C-alpha cells in the first residue's frame, strides 16, 4: 500500500539498543556468580567462549557514557539469573543484585530507560542438572527469581521482558548450545519444557502486575513471516504450517493463554503433546502481556513437504536458517532477497509485514527488541570501522517501521542488536553486530578498547532528529 505521506516516529519513541548478559558481560566467575548452561556448553573450537566476552561487567560505566553520547533513550539488557541465585534457587547473592542496581542507576542518571530481560538463554546449571525446564520445580524457581527482581528494581525499571526467544530455545536448541557431553532433547521433552516456560511466564507476568502495577511486561519472541514459494495452494498451506508452529503458536499462548489448534493437532498426532496439570492453563491465561516484543532478523521461503527425509536441508540450521520438516514444510531459496555473510536473508519489507501481522492478531503495542546484521567488521589503521552495510541494513528496516507506523501499527521502540560488539550465540566474536567496536579477537582479548563505528555516528543523527534524518540515502 502506498501513502501520500509517511507518519513520523512518535515523539516519545524509544530509540535503543540491546545486549544479553552472557554475550556481553564476561566476569563469568566473579562476585559469586554461579554456572549457567552457557558456562558448561560445548562450543565450536574455533570460536570465542563467554568468559571475557566484551567485559561489560567491569566497563559498564564507560559503555553507558558512550550510549549517552549515542543518544540512546533505552538500553535493553538481561540479568544473569546465576548472579542473583548462583544455584538457581535458594541463597541470594547480594553482590549480583548490587551490580545490576549500579547499572540501572547509571542508566537512569543519563536518562536512559532500562529495559530488562529476565532470562536470555542462560539457565542456572544447577537447575539444568535437575532436569532443566523439563522439571516443574523450575517454574517456582523462575517465579521466585522474578519476585526478587521486581521487589528490588520494580520502582526503577518500567519495562520488563520475560523469556528471550522461547521459540529459539524450543525449535533450535542446537543454536543456543548443549551442555558438555549432553544430547539435544527429544521433541517430547522440548514441548514439555515449553509448557513449563509458559506456565512460569504467565505466573511472572501476573506477579509483575500485582507487585508493580505501574510497569509493563511482555514476552520477547523471534518473529518472522514465511513466504510461500509459489502460488501452489499446497505451498501456502506449508508456509502457514511453519509460520504457525514457529511463531503464532508461542504468541497465542503468551497473549491469549490458549494452545493454537494447529500446533495442538501437530503435537498430538506425533505424540509430542505436553502433560498439562490442573491450573496450568489458568496460570498461562492470567499473564496478560502489556506489549509484545519481537526480535526480527529475516524471513524464510517455504514450499510443500515431499513427506520424506529429503525435506531436511543438509546445511546447519539456526535461529534464522530453516531446515525443513517432513510432513510440515520444506525450506526454499528466495531469489528476491540478499543474504548476510552468514547466510541470513536480508528482508526489510518482511519486517513491515511481520509488524502488520503481529499487531492485527494481538492488538498490543510492539517493541522491536532485536534487529541487526552480523558481519566481520574491520578496524582500519586510522582507527575507523567503515560499516556502511550496517547503516544500509538498519536504515532500510527503520524505513519499513515508518511504513508500518503509517499502516497504523503501534510500534513504540526499536532496539537493534547490538549496542556494542558481543559474542554471537554460536559463531564467535568475528560475527559482530554493535555500533561500538570492541577491540578484541576471537581468542586474543587485546585491550578491549571501545571504538565508535561509522554506524554509531549515523544512528546518533537518526536519534537526535527522531528519525527525520538519516533514513534517506542522501541525508
Ligand atoms: C537472537 C538472540 O536470536 O539473535 C541473540 O536473541 C543473538 O542472543 C542474536 O545474539 C544474533 O544471533 P547470533 O547467533 O548471530 O549471535
């Protein structure tokens, strides 16, 4: 749809950027932090681990000064559960709470809104040893952890996110990693974990509303749109299958408290349906998110399944690279879009489409909590980092957000991934995302100096003008 004029970004639009605890903090064994599944993970030998990461734990004040210079109105970060409860439950580690209190206070000092994710992939290992999310006890542990955070920070933090990308955890567990020597869980156990996460999330949202009625809380899922490869009706069904299983079914539960009919039939037919105890659906249904957070990177193209193993692509899949599933869908190439160096489809228009669909379906305000391009940025001898591809990527996506706003979609914040360079989930440090370059290599951590990339200066201009400058190629 074309319009005569595009709507401007709302005047209080939250211009931000994101990180997550284990990918940015380092200090993985300091100040009483317990081990998480990430600390115990088997990761590829040629990629950096997470022990130092970007050393944000020690350098957060310097980083926040830079965020202020960048003009950020909000900073989305996650709290490491294991800094608060080293064993996942039981004794509280006051030093962990103090650390996040200092970080939050520092943000507030600079007028930057803290947006806190409760849990971003880093389950305490002590809980994993008891069966992880497969064990119902983790529900109570998560609620208790959230209670401590709401109690301590509920007056300072206005926006909370429950679980980062529950759909990635369930559908692409290999991308997040498995504990050393561990095996990837079966579908039955993954959907049981999923169910427990949903109960935990519902309880935490309800608790948040009780304890901090003035704040807002919502789920953060990895959302995208699936295109059908041709106008063949069976391709349309396959695209709908996978869009529902991968995305809508998670949001339907988080927002409406109901198992999506298609997901349920898919699970039941394969014997993968979770055990649901009395009171579970009620707990899920009492959650009522105030907004929806979406992480958007790319779209995928889908055709009808042939029904045999050839549907599964031989490449390594991850959060954005679809693999195919016999009887459900096949992944296809899209000739109309480019890809990043890491094979992720670049599709800004897909963001507009996804925003339209999410808003139409749930009618809740949307915060975009991740969007960005991973690239092997280079630090030049003159101290510059020329990441024009990042500027092009974010510029094109922002333009589509403006189209979505003009379509009538309520988008109130944009938090690109990432505020500064962080360790990728499974592809090391060379795959950089930040506006701020961190001077370290894959294994040589060098001086970890912070260097502003070209995209830093560009995003600064966008924020300063509330999206008026920097969105057209020539300004
Ligand atoms: C999202 C995750 O799926 O994608 C982030 O929430 C992650 O944790 C981001 O870093 C980019 O993915 P990757 O695998 O390139 O680090």
